[in-house]
């Protein structure tokens, strides 16, 4: 599991960058 990425319920992946 990547802590830097968040998975949407619809299946789309969003890359999240820590501030």
C-alpha cells in the first residue's frame, strides 16, 4: 500500500503529494 497515493471509491487513482 502506497501512503503517497489515495484510491477513490470509483476506482480512480489520485497521486497525493504531502505539503
